[in-house]
């Protein structure tokens, strides 16, 4: 049985969510703040976390960063649950490593549907293995990237984007497919978000930036350049 942890400081909302999820066949636990949540993680890991942004003490985005920076919890799916609805808040949560985003007020049926969709998607992820393409090496287990042996620091979503491109070397991936796979769902402004992350990723890859190629009107692909072209900016 899937175990869902809900981090929500509003007791009425937390109890409603826990009741609805329990009725839908999930094992559930609720927490009013990050401190109690992390104490529970030391004992048992959940299948998925519902995480509010506005919390007393440590906020949800900070909690999410801690989850993604810890190898033990980095792969736990997280759905952000918040009253904030601006595109900035959505992008911030997703870039930090959220797998989905749902805004209050929300319907219980929609919440359950999103949870099941995220669980299905994360269970069918390609098994982690070291990916190498030319000078680029990606280690999904350690979440490290090197270019010509030198470490490169990427954000959570930049890492996922590069990994997905490398798993599909030579294939043209549409913006829509990248958005669906890396960010998990569609939201307004998705084309700009993908393009912005590709631009940032290219900058960080430096001499290997040209390996990520734009297919005009379609999307992007990653290819290994002829040896004489490697190292050109």
C-alpha cells in the first residue's frame, strides 16, 4: 500500500486530505511543520509527499530543497500544495524539484488523480545508470555531472532535463514531451520554461553546449559532435 505524507499546517485541510486519501486506499500520515515531518522520515520513507509552501518555521520550498539534496530522499515524489497561484511560484517549486503542483482550493478527486498519476510516472522512470556522451557524464544515482572530468553544478530540473536528453540521444524531443516528462504536467508558459532551461543548461555545459541542438519549430536533441568540434563554444 502506498504511504502518503501530508505536510500542512491548517488542521482542517490536513484532516480532510488524510481522510480522503485513506478512503481512496492510501496509508497516510499528517504533519503540521517540517520538524515533525523530518523526524518521521528518519523512521520510514513515504511513497509520495504532499507539501504546502506556507508553513510555520521552515517553508515548503526549503523543505523540498533538503529532500532533493539528500540521497536518501532525493527520489521521493513531491506534489506542492499551496494557495499561491502565480507562474513564478509554480516555476520556483518545479525548478526546486517538485513533481507536480496543485493550488488551493482543490477538489479531492483531482488531488487523488494527480497523486496516482505521479506515482505511475515515477515508477516507470528509466532505471538509474551512468550516462556518457562524449565528454559529458551523468550519474543519476549520485546526481553528479562532469564535463571532461570537471564537475558541473545543475539545478534539479536541469539535471533531469539533461538526463532525459541523454537517454534519448539523437532523437528529437518536442517541448511538450520535455515538459510532460521532466516537469510532469502542462502549465501556462511551458514553452518559455523549457527554452529557458535549455539556455541555462547550455551555458553550464560550456564547451559541450553545441551538443544540445535546436530543431526549429519542434524541440531539441542531444548529439555527440565530431571530435574536432568538441571544445568549440
